[in-house]
C-alpha cells in the first residue's frame, strides 16, 4: 500500500523495477505513475518522521 520495502526501512519502489504479475492491461506507464506517486508521498512522509 505504501510501496515500501518489507526488508529495508526507508526504501520505496515504483514503476518498471516492480515485477508485477497481474492484470495491468498493458498500462505500464499508468502503473509507473501511480506507484511513483504513492512511493514519493510515503518516502516524503518517512523522511519527515525521521
Ligand atoms: C518500446 C516500448 C514501448 C512501450 N509502450 C508502452 C505503452 O504503449 N504503454 C504503456 O503503458 N507502457 C509502455 N511501455 C512501458 C513503459 O514505458 C514503462 O513501463 C515505463 O516507462 C516505466 O517507467 P519507469 O519510470 O519505471 O522507468 P523508466 O521510464 O525506464 O525511467 C527510469 C529513469 O531512470 C534513469 N536512470 C537509470 N539509471 C539511473 C541512475 N543510475 N541514476 C539516475 N537515473 C537513472 C533513466 O535514464 C530513466 O530516465 C513501453 C516500453 C517500451 C520499452
């Protein structure tokens, strides 16, 4: 939900680096933008907490 790594605090993933197995309908750019926004927002929140 936050695109955060489960193994490393403060590490977030988005876009092409994700190995998504599921229905994206070929909308990889959309997926990259959406996961990028989520990862960016949560990385910012994480940085503020620290
Ligand atoms: C030929 C082709 C056609 C496609 N057609 C479609 C389509 O029609 N519809 C669709 O939805 N998707 C399409 N895709 C997929 C879509 O383009 C990608 O899924 C999407 O662009 C991934 O975005 P990204 O930001 O994760 O990665 P990228 O767009 O690859 O961005 C990664 C960025 O990181 C930069 N970078 C790399 N290494 C470093 C470094 N060490 N330091 C700093 N920067 C670095 C790169 O220069 C690049 O700008 C297509 C892909 C290809 C190759």
